[in-house]
C-alpha cells in the first residue's frame, strides 16, 4: 500500500483508475478495492479527490499560482477546482490564499457524519464564571474513579474514538455539563456512574488539533483550536454554526480533532 500511495502522488495530475492501482498493488481488482478502503477509510475515487485537494492546499500555502495548481493536481478547469475546494474546505482557493497572506489560516475538512452513541461520564463545570470555548479538554485533571478500568475497557472498541462535549445548559438550573466517553455500537452495557448520549447525524467542519508531548500540552492545543474556530474561522468562511447540533472533541489513538456542526450560508458566494 505504501507503493500505491507513492504512485498516487506521482501521478495525481491525471485520471488514475482503481483498476490501474490494483495492477500496481499486485492484488486482484476486487481484493484491492476491499484492502484500499480498509487501509484509507475511503473508496478509491473519494480518496483520490481528497488527496488532490490536500496537495493543492499545500501548493497554495506555498504561494503557487491557483490556475497552475489546479492543472498540476488533476483538475480540468479552474472553476471546477474552485468548486471542489470550496465544497471540502468552506472557502475558495483565492479566499484561502488571501487569508494565508495575513498569517496561517487552518482549513477544516467539511464532511457528513452519521449519528452515533457515546457512553460516558457527566462532569460538573468549574466554580464561578467560565467560558466553554476556553475550557477545552475538560476531561484533563478530572476524577473518573467512579468507574472501574475493567468496565471502561469493555466499552473501548478499536477504531472508535472517545468524545468530549460541552452540553447545553440545564433548562432548570442553567448549568452546563461536560460529557466524556467512548463511541459505542449499542447500549447493551452501561457501567454504573455512566450514561448514554445520542449524537444525531450532521455536517461538520473537522479541525485537526496539533499533537503535543504531554496531556497538558494537548489540552492547551485543544483550547487554542476552539478559540480559533469561534473567534476567526466562522467569521471568514461560507458556513454558519448549526446551533441545533453539538460541537465535540474527537480523540482517536494519537489523533485529536474538533467537530463543529455547520450549515451552508444562504446565497451563492462567488470566488
């Protein structure tokens, strides 16, 4: 698969086919498609378009001409490139280039996510006034001893993330609460001290959080990214916050992400 990935990057400017990649891999076409989807999490065509846009984004960040980038990354027209770029990232290539001229601008990936269930702890907020945007990764430093490590381990499934969410205020008290726990396929096992929470399907802007050497460093990076999303990105993109849905932190293995529910702004913005 490493050879296939190199082949993709070397030939991304032309129309690569799944059959062509299967030949590179040495697997049968059917077997290759199954292995590729398992390896990347995406079918071949979706991955190729994703990779084209990722490489194009890096080219723009390096200061290259947008029309040249479009051709080099396999798009037949600049307008087609602009539409694909906007669909994935919420900004046109020219808008992204302009914003990066004022300093580094982080692009999320716009994607839909099916509804899912989390089984977790509900934590009370800190004392006094606080800002949920400035209190990211609130799980850090909190006590989870009410549930045994053995029971918690039964909930963890490979490939399923742990989720952290600031839930909307209680209708009676007005208090927020922070919910943290793993994604689960069903509600068959709920340890004492934990509860289920259903998250509906939504369209999200997905922001990668910079890795850190310590948990305190990760908490600080999560906090900084939340502030960036709500203080900068939402003011500059083609999306509004979907206030009917919830934003959450997504922790999977060594990767951390913020999922922000968004709706396309009304109108047809021009490049």
